[in-house]
C-alpha cells in the first residue's frame, strides 16, 4: 500500500487541523509536525531519506507552512528534488506568497493550493471534502476561527454548522493544548491521531485540565509583564521572559493598548536572535506580513505572515533597528 506523507505546522490549530484532515482523507499517512524554524531542515532530511527509498511513498503534503525571502529558494529546490524523484507534492497554504514564487512552485510540477482569503485547514477540507465525513468540517472551522479568518466566505459557511459557543470552547481548548505541548511531539501526534478518529478535543485525556493550567500560566505571565511594556509612535512592545510562546502573549498586549501594533519578543541564545510575534489591530492599514518580510531580510533575519499577524527572527544586534523600521512603516 502506498503511504502519504504530511508535513504540517505544529504550533497552532490551523496546522494541526490540516494534519488531522489529511490523515482522515487518505488511508495511510505518515505525519511530520514542524515549526517554521525547522521547515527547511526537516524537508531536506526527508528528501535525502526518500532518495534512498524505492517504493512505499508516493504523495507528500505540506500544509500551513508559509515562506519568506530567506528560505523560499531552498524550499523550491527541495520540492523540485522530490518531484524529480517521482513524488506527487501538494503545497497548501494561506500566507502571503509573491506571484513569482507561486509560478516557480507551479513550474516544477507542485500542486499549489493557495489563497490568503481562507485558512489552510479550510482549503484542505474544501479540496478533499468528498473523501471526508461531514464531522471533519469541525476542524476546518476551528482552524479558521483560531486564525481569525472565520468571517471569510468558505469559513463562515462552515462555522454556521456549529453552535458558536461549542466551537469556541473546543477550539480554544485545542489551541491551549497545542501551545502547552510544543516541546512534546509525541503528545502533538497523539492529538492528531485522536482527532482523526472522529473525536473532539474534549475526548483527549486531560485536555481540559491542560488548557486550564495553561490559562492560569498566561494570566500570571501577563501580570509579570505589565510593568515592562514599552511604546513608540505606533507600537507597543515587551520582552517575553516566561516559558510561554510570544504568539500566545501578543494578542493580550495588543488588546491592553491603544496602539495599532503589538510586538512581543523572546531571546534565543542558541540563535543569538530574537523570536518575534506581531499582531495588528483593525486600525492598522499596513500589511504586516509583507513589511516584516522585507525589513527582516534587510537586517539579516527572516519573517512574514498575514496582514494582521506575523512573526520574525532577528539577529540580536539588529533588533532595535527592526523595531524602529517597523514603527516607521505602520500606517
């Protein structure tokens, strides 16, 4: 029997839901969960391993893993190698993607499913819904809701099938379960396996307990950070010294401020860089993902994402320049 490989984003509901949907749509799936920082290394390792395999695998999905200027050439080169080895590669994503990169991906024979208007999980569900039972629409809806894309046409149609309070509760619990286990890949794989068996997040043993503990941890972190928050013309920003992901904290920082953009950063000693999460309010008229991609590339880092939500990795010595340039480019 042929085996499908699915590489999907491990850090949020949209990525995990995409993996759940691929696992449910295809008979036998080998799942690899990965973050942005390790995408190229994981792909490169996979291409080398598959180059030595003569049979067994025939299809590869890559879901909810956006590109930036620093990695897109390596990404395309590895995909080209996989296609040349005879694998059918499908890339499903919703992050901003420049037209020339889209053309490069298509030209090498990759099946590109891409729209910035709908979450990755909604696009996965829409493409393969004939293979899926109606139950699995829940995970597409959860991915859209937690990625703040629930008002988009396809997503809003899916969300209308569910009681909104039930969907919000289950999606939030799933999000906190995922965030609190970023260093436990086995648990993340357990989530994918369990949900692929037509289960809900509340069916995962200890799920609500983990979510409750994580909510308490967030509350404590916000109290400790409150006295450290700084502001500039358009930005509110703070260094995150807790063990929480900055992406978890940044929405709270934005909500507590009157600025257009919030930035939360954490120092990674092994990279000598700051890992940065950025969120924009409704008043922000700048496409943050595009601006951050450009600025980060100029400063020797990497970054990108959506119009109101993105991230970056910036060398320590260039961090203040990054903040200054971003502040100047916010409209």
